[in-house]
C-alpha cells in the first residue's frame, strides 16, 4: 500500500495556511481597487453573456435542475444551489471573449473565480469585503497553479490551462468563503486536482458553447463542488502536490512546486490580469488599438484602403484568422471598425453583418500575418497593423502596451464605461447604475445576497 506522506511539503503548508487565512487577511488598497474593476468587468460579461447563445443554453439547462435556493443565475430570476449557479454564471461570463485574461499563466481567471465566489458568497451571506478577498485569493491560486505546471509545455501538450487553473482558483475562493481551515484547504486542493480537466480542442467550437463550459462553467462548478464537499466533512489526500503519484508530476515533465507559494501575500496575481478594452478576443486587442490610432492620426477610412496586413503573435493569429464568430474574426473586426469608425459590443457580435457585401469586400483586403518575433516580444500580445492606401503610401502602427494591460491599465471610468455598454441594454440604465455603485463600494456591503436582485431580470432572452 502507498503510505500517506510523513510530512507535508513546505509549499503546501504555506499555501494551505494562506488560503485558510485569506478571508480575514487585509489586502492593500490598490489591490482592492483592482479587484473591484475585475468584479465589475466579470459581472458585465455575465450580464451581456446572458443574451448570447452559450448563456441562453446555460440558463435553460440550469432551470431544469432545480436545487436548494442558495444563489441566483444572472440575467434571469432563477435561484438554485451554489454549484448550479456557478456553472451557469461561469458560462455567461465566458459566453464570448469579453472577460479578463492573465497572460503569463494562460488563464482567464475572472470567468471561473468570480462566479464561484459570488455563488458561495450568496449562500453564506458573506460581507462584501470577504467576497473581494476570496476573489483575490482565487486569482492567486488559479494563476500560480498553471505556472507550477510549466504552462508553456502544458499548453503545448494540448491541455487547457484555462480549465485547470480555473478549477483551483474557483475552489480556493469558495473554500475561503466557507471558512475552511488549513487541513481542509489541503483536502480541497486534492479534490480540485481530481476534478481538473480539459484539452485545447475547444478552440474548434464555432458556437462557443463548449468553450464557455470548458473555460468557466465547468471549473466554477467544480471548484464550488470541491469546497462544499470538504465543508460537509469530506476528507482526502493531505498533499496532492508532493509525494508518489502527485498531481504536478502527473501533468508536467518539469513541474515547479515553488511557484504555488511564491510571493503569496506580497504579489497579487489580480494586479497582473488584463481587462479587455474591446469586447472581442485577446489576440485582437493590440491590433484594434493600432487601427484606432491610424484612423485618428492619419484619417484613414475604409475607402482609402488598398490592403491591410495585421501582424499578430503566431499562436493568436491562428485563432482569429477568418474565424467563424464575428467577435474573434480578425478580417471582419478590422473591416467593421473601418466602416463604422469604432467598435461596440453590439456591432462585434452581429452575425448578420458577417454577410454584409461592403464588409466582405473590405475583408478580402485584410490578411493576417503570423509572427514568431511577436511571439517572443515583451510585453506580450503586441501587434502591428500595416495599411497600404490607394495612393500608394504605407502607414504602420505597432502597439506594444495594449490598453487594459498592466503596462497600460484602464481607469475605473473606462471599466465603468465598458460595463455600461454591456449591461444597460439588459438591466436598464438605472439598475446598471445601482450595480456599478454597489461594486464600487463593496466594502460597505453587509450581505452579498443583496447583489442578486441587481443582477436579475424578469424578461429573459428567448
């Protein structure tokens, strides 16, 4: 028989103790402010996602499940158990490519962590401060987990860091709100290790339904399941990251266990997480920044264009080159912005406009150029747009620091403006305003369940 470990690893000891103390541990004011931005951004993604196909499917499915009334499903009047709510709200949060992303860990932390934290915060009637601290912890664990797996090699093996990291991050956030102690935190991490799964075949999902489940709904639900099971008395392996047949060695040829606890309490991963200025896929953020600059500084319109080359990091280029969905199709987004003069959530998600003759004609002048050099460039996610106009001139713009990234962060007003654009059409301007004000003052919220009516709507999408 394989024996239990005689001694818990230092990394697991530090991590589990940190997780157990997170709900009560004060975090710096700047981190709190950043956390509010990501909570608002994720709430806005949930609200807008409730009207997209993956969100509608999730809401309809969860309605059939019933469940104890513990947490609400955004964009509906459904109240169900915490795990079901986390599943639905996670899928809403990643119903498209509006949610946040963390480049060095290859994860989308918010779409899994925030729905899990919200569901358990509603169930436990946690205060706003505890909810925020749980979210911050979730980002820390999510991002450190995939770094410990050597994320580049992990992704190269076609495994999905999004769902792996999201499961652990969601579990950590939920566990903190349930008040798990250090021993229970170790059990929680072991259950997350068993529940974590996913491969990157999801990039072939043309309707984004499975991708919404893989990136967000599945890890959010799994994290809540793991935390609530341990809170109910389930026990497990003391240290899933060390010893014989451990999780890290199962999934990585070069695991870095030290990454799990590196900088805990000093460096907060949420401060390195990007918010998308444009409500489209991450690979297109820098390209759209570049195009906006060229249009503004050079006065270029669609009528001026002879050809356009969009230089993108090679991996991202494959994702967006003539993709089937409008909000991740590079050629369509470039053409759309040139014709409309800007880009909105509504325009970038309008499938009908994919068949617009004017846009199709302009799209044929746009080519995506995969770049290995941009893959190596730092900061990451750089892009260059090169436009040749009908008069034979060439104009170039390379965006190095993308708006919304750590190098060029968005202000609260910018995040709020993005959120209003996503939420006003669904919630109405007055309710959206109340929700934004509540998030901006989360420290004074006495019960997270008070968020539920602000995220609910009576008339659901068909």
